[in-house]
């Protein structure tokens, strides 16, 4: 089952692995650093266009972040 918590954990891990600070990532995707914190520590998810930018900047597969692998048979 996909949950916000699972998505948050995967995003947080990807950001840590990138070595970017929240303010750096925020500047690259056009949001505030507070928005990044809300995505990671609150029950707020980015808009689809922002999510796509996050995946591009962090070189992520959206399917992995969205836990699509859990639905594969």
C-alpha cells in the first residue's frame, strides 16, 4: 500500500544521498525551503509539476518514489 509516510521516507533518503541542502533543492525546483520541509515532515505532498522537478533534479525514478514496485506482480 502506498502511504504518504513511505513516499516521505524515500524522498528524504534521496535528498540525503544528493548532499543538497533544502534551500539549494528548493531554489532548483522553484519552491521555498519551508515547502521542502513540509513535504518531508508534514502530511503535505508536492504538486505533480513540483514532484516531477524533484525527480529530475535528484535523478530519481518517480515509480520508485511512489512505491510502484509494491504493485508489480
